[in-house]
């Protein structure tokens, strides 16, 4: 035993590449020629071997799966059964290759019944895929145990890769090929036969885009689709199909009758129902699933003022009624290597495969015809020299050798003559043999011409394509395009406010942090009930579509949608359910959000600055930190900017000083600590307000607290100490 030393990295790389290549070629990627992965190919071949044709009886799926994993596919039975189920599902496969009997799942995402309960057989389309497989049209390789043989590719008389598409994830690469319309594919192939130099741009005119089994609508420009098909990679937008149904008197409902490919119907309904319950959308009253075999999702709007196209545009934006489908034309080439194909390359690869199948079939038939002609020649010698042949057979010890010498025939012919029955010597049989010989000579000549002439091969392929297309056309709705393509789609412009019912509400926030809303506005809110020891702090008169800005003692701004605040007669909900507020954090300001408003925010250390409301909206519950504070420092006030002056109150209880300064000295900032507004030796800044030099300071009863003439006594520069305030002015302002 010898031990060989190798680098670990080299060993790992070698084994990983071996594993990756095995996964790519033997599991995850389809072959460009027949569009099948190994598991699907083995399923169809096993069903062919079991003679499960379109006109035969069904067999248990478990029997089929058993044959596949026993003979060809050494993997789990469940993965093989799932592949079988998918081939039978009309909503998954554009042109099903398996005819299933029993429960094979549904578009709601419900699984198929266990394999012991379902039955299957091949469809007529699958038979086209397997047609002429017994005429040496493809190579067979040994199975994993070396006992059986399996095809490396199927003859595939239609372009299954593009017709049914494929999806898979390999190691380091993936594939996502959408299904297409078979009528358009055959039209493109027939054009290709006449004009082999067709470009991707020419093909786009024939094949404008994918054709999904579940229909829907593609909303992308021609340029976008051209690029995707030319490069073999791209993204398309696919959305549900819908219509508006009138209910009379201006009322209507929206009916969604087609959903995007591979989207779970029940999940769409569940998502929209959640959005209605959570009041994230208030333009829908309810959603109903009235689907039977056909999809019918009914959306009932709250009132007729909402336009149906605007409602749907918002749903497309927020749900899977619209998806982005990634195109990745990655497949295994005829050289058994992974490659990204353009639309043209994939069709050419299929055509080349069909040419190869045609030539191999013709060679097989020619050899068969030659062998038969050879035998028939021997039979004709018998009829020409019947008495001599009989004499040789009756008198010679080795008649075979004598026949070969006498009539210059080979051993096969001699054996065939000796194997003839007496009944074949009748006159009628001689006539039939002569006719068969004549026909076979013509067939031989025709087959030799096919093998010599590319023109003849092309003509035969054209006839085959037209014949196969008739098979598809014989199935109702099979060649009709299901997916609408709108290259000139324009997005419906709308504002979220269009959906909002603007009803007046009053939002009440208590001192202990309980929040609720009540319908309408009142003159008096003294009758509102609070928990024991709690009381009113803020009452904000607003509308249910407004957003509230809240400023806290820790310098954070929070945003709350009024529509999300519970309405009721109780005490409300803790505000901590709506925002991530700390225990030592106090809400000191609440106001409805208005764009481009400015507020003066002040800290207890005497610093402050102006902020714009456009910079204050918080996108998360954790809020937006705007004012930076040192330890033991707190934000104390937030005041709307008005007038040209600022009044700052700082100090201790018995010695509060007022300083009035020009607001031009205060900067506008997005966030920070701000500048010093007022200096003080003891105490802290209580709050600051905005003033107008031409207006008196009034209390809530319009009584003058400080006139404009008296104001001048407290005017000064920023960062001064100020003078003692008029008697308890700050308390009167707070009241």
C-alpha cells in the first residue's frame, strides 16, 4: 500500500469540480436538444418501456417510480414522484407530457396525493418526444448498474426546451427558461429551414415572448425582450390579468382571472387579506376566492370613488400579482457542456438535433431495407429455379453449401431459403414478394437520396414539423397564446392619498404613554377616561390619513400613522407597541406631519437648532436620532418656527431668566447638538419658543402676557445670560 502526498487545496478543488460537473450534467440542467433533465428523460423512457401510451390504460405512479429508481435513477422516490407530478400539472407545464389520473395537486399549493393513489400514462405529446426511438436515432448508454440501457437524449420531434421551459439550481450556476407558444416555435423553425441566417431580431417578430400556462400579461418593451433573448439572460415583468365587472348604479368589483406563473394563488389571497385586516390598504372592503377549475379572485372596493386601474396598480406594487421573472437560457449543449444560449442558438441546436435524428433514422431504415432486399433476392431465385432448389434440398447432405455454390448467394440468403415454408411457394406469394422487392428498391433509392441531399432532409423536416403541429392543433386551446404581451405599457400614476378616506379623528396621548384615537373632533375632551393616576397630555386634532411626528426627551423623532392607532372607548394601547421607546424616555412634542415645516428643538444644556420636517420622518419603530445629547442632558422642547425672534427660558425655579434673540443667529441642521442659545450658571434650560417682534405674547384666553414694547427689555445676543423673566411668565406660557 502506497500513500501519495498531495496538497489539500488541490484535492478539494479536484473533487469539488467533479461533484459540480456531475450535478450540472446529471441533475440540474436540461439538455438543449430535448429540453429534459435526466430524471424527466428516465421517467418518459420508463413509461415507454411499460407501454403506457396515450391510448393504453393507466398504471399506478408507484409502479412507474419504482421502475425509474430501480433501473435508471438511483435517487429518492419522492424526488422522482415530484418530477412526475410536475410533468402532469397543466398549471406548471405548458404542454403536459404525463396524463395523470387522481389528485395531482393544484395552483393553491396543495400537494399531490401519495404515489400509491395516483395513476399515469404518456400524453400524445410525449409520444412525439419518443417517436422513432427504436430506430437507432439516439445513443444508448449503460445504466448505473450496467444491467440496462437508457437514452442519453430523446429524439424529441418538437422543441421541448423552449415549449415547456425548465428551472433548476446547479453548483455555481442555475437555469430559468420560460415556456413558449408551440405554434410560434414551429413557425420560427419553418422559417429557419428556408432562411438559416435568421437573426434574433427576426425571431422576436415571430416569438414575441414567453407563453405561460397560467396566462397573465407581460409588460416590457420590445428592446428589453430582444436583449434578454439575444444574451440568453434578462428579466421580464409579469402581472395578473383582471377585468372590471359592473354591479349597477356605479358600483363595481374587480375579478382577477389569471395570475403570474408559479405564484401560489392561496398566498396571494392570504397576503391581500392580511393587508386589509392590518389596514395597510383601505381601498378594499374584502377579497373572495370564487375559483373552480378557472381562477376567479374577486376584489370588492370600499366605494366607487376608487378607480379600478389605480387600485390594481397599487396591488401590483405591493403583492405577487406582479412578479419579475428572470430568464436564464442555461442548458447542456450537444457536447455535454453547460452553456448560455440565445433564442437563435437554442432553436439551431434543436434543428441540428433533428437533422441528426433524421440521418440516423434513414441509415437504420436503409440498412433494414438492404437486408430485406437481400433476403427477397434469395426468395426470387427459389421461384425461378424451384425444381432445382427442391432437388438440392432433397438429395444433398449439405444443401446450404450447395445452394450458395449453385446460385451464387450468401449464407443469409441460403438460410432464408431453407427456412421457407411450403405454403410460401404458391403463386400468389411469388407475386407479393416481387411487389415488396420492387417497393423496397424504390425505398432504398429514396433513403439514399435523403442521406445525400440536405435539401431533401430539409423538405422532410418541414413536413414533419407541419404534421407534429397538427397534433398540437388537434388538442383544444393548445396552440392559442395564453400570455398577453404589451410592449407599449405605461404605468398608471397615482398618489397614495387617492386611497385614503379623510375622516376627522382625535388622537389622545396620556402622561403615562397610553394612546388611542376617537372619531371626530370635540370642543371638550375633559370626559375622556384614563387609568388611575394617569391624565391627558396631548390631544391632536387630525385626519385618519395623517402621520404624527413625536419628539422625545432623548432627541429622537418617531413617526406614527393615524390609521394604525386603535379606535375605541377603552384606555387605548401602550405607545411602546407602536414605537421602540425606552423606559427613561418621555414624549415632549406631538404634531401632525406637514412637509417643509421648520421646528426649533432645544436641550436642557441650552443648545438648539432648527430642523426641517422633511428630515424627521422615521422609517422604523426605533425612530430617528436628530439631537445628540451628552449624559444627563435632555431635549426639552420643540416649537414651530414663526416670526423673527426666539425666547429662551433658563435657570432655577426661583430665578428663571428670559433671553430673546434673532432667529437668524440659529442654524438649520439635519442632526447634531446645535449652538448655544443661552448661558446660565445654575439650573437648566426649560424651553424655548418662537416669537414675532410685531405680536404680543398672549395666553390661551388672549390676555397679553408680554407686549411688543416690553419685549425689547429682554432682547440680546445669542449665548448671553438674559434677564429675570416677568413674574412667572414661563408658567403662564405652559398653561
